[in-house]
C-alpha cells in the first residue's frame, strides 16, 4: 500500500512560484487557525471538550464542499481517481489528527499541563523526522536550525505564564505530561506528512484541487468517526452541539479555511518547513493577549516571539 507512493513528493510548480505562494498561504492558515481556537475556547463554556472538538469537523463540511466546487470550476475539470496511497495516508492522517487533538486537550486535566503543551509544540521537528523516515525528504542545515530556533521560542511562550523553570522542564522529560505532549506532537507530525503524501498522490490535477479533494475526504471521515463516538459514548452532547449551531458554524468556517490552507501549502512545500512558518500562530495569539485582553508582557514571551520570528526569517532567507 505504501509502496504506491510517488517516488518524489516534490510539487509540480517552479521553485520561484512556490517561494511566494506557500508562505502567504501558510500565514493565512495560521491566522484562521488562531480564530478557530479562540472560538472553540468559547464553545467549551456551553459544551464538553468532545463537542467543541467535533464542531471544527462536522460544521466545516459545508465550507469544505464550497471550496471544492469553487476550485473545481476554476480548474481544468476532472475528478481524480482515488488510489490506495491516498486512502491509506488520508486515513492515517485523519485519525492521527483526532487523537492528537484529544491528547492536547487532555493535558488541561493535569496541574502542570503547560510542560506537556510545550512538548507538544515539537510538532515541527517531529514532522521533519517523519518526512525523512517515511519518504526520505531531507531538510537542509539552515532549515533544521530554523526549526530548532522556532520550537524553542514556542516552548518558551507555552511555559512563560506558569511557575515552570528551565530545570523543571528538563527534569520532566520522563513525566506523564511530557509523554502525552510528545505523543500529541508526534501524531500531529504524522498527520502533516500523511496529508502531504495523500494530496500529492492525486496526480493529474492542479495543486489547489489536490488540497480540496484531500480536505473533503478527511473532514467527512473525521466527522463520521467523531459523530459515531459521541453517539455511543456521549449522546447528551449532541443536544448541546445543535443548540450552539450558530457559533459552531463560525468554528467550522475558520477550521475548514485553515485546513484548506495547510493542505494547499503541503502540496507546494515540505510539511516541516510549512510548520515552521505556521508557528507565527503563536505570535498572533500573543498579540491578541496584549492588544485585546491587555495582559502584561513577560520577558520569556518576548524572547519566545523573537526566537519564532528569527526562525521564520532564517528559513525564508535559507529558502531563497
């Protein structure tokens, strides 16, 4: 099944075109993901964690279908033939993404969840590892340094508002929260390279249709899986979800738009490099906490933002 994967996962666009397009798409996707996360936090006040997680998939289907129709009409036409590579990787990626999200939310039940959350932010580094292990994709020295710098920056922001110290972060490597966080990051990394492999296996169509087809298949599969789980394990959650359908639609829109952006970027550039630029989402969140919620700026948060920015700038200069 895996042997059907294309020999090269390199996109079919010229490097000069990729250089500009994937960066802007990734930044836009990060922006919409930040909005989606804020809306989901609001929904958690009226429904459970499972319901708040489900709405990003279930209420995203209409928007995913709309994107498919729009880009289908803008393309040369034709519906791609689904192949075993696509079905395998989109299934692996979809399930990995669901489990990773559950694990990340589960960290909130722990007193020192910030440490686990920080470890989950190693997603970019783990994405690079899995891309190499599964497909032999190599990230150059400049890219690896950029990944390392941005990951450290994100981890600093994650723990800045807690009593966590550098020593406690180091000694907690073998803790339960660290294991959950690292596993979450690992599954997000697998999801990223899996979606990239799935999209690029749909040959003979333009890159935005590769992304649109992958989005529709993935979001429908995730909706079915989660709806089945809720119906069996948490049937009362269905009423709460339906009652909050208006804000849930906003979550669905922001989530589907962000995911479409990720998938499109994955067809144009290596998933690990996309994830480095995607760290800009933390800066969006940080800016909102300052300008919207008027929260005090901490030194670690400032240092984290500087490192994230430095990692992204280094990556972009290295990619030129």
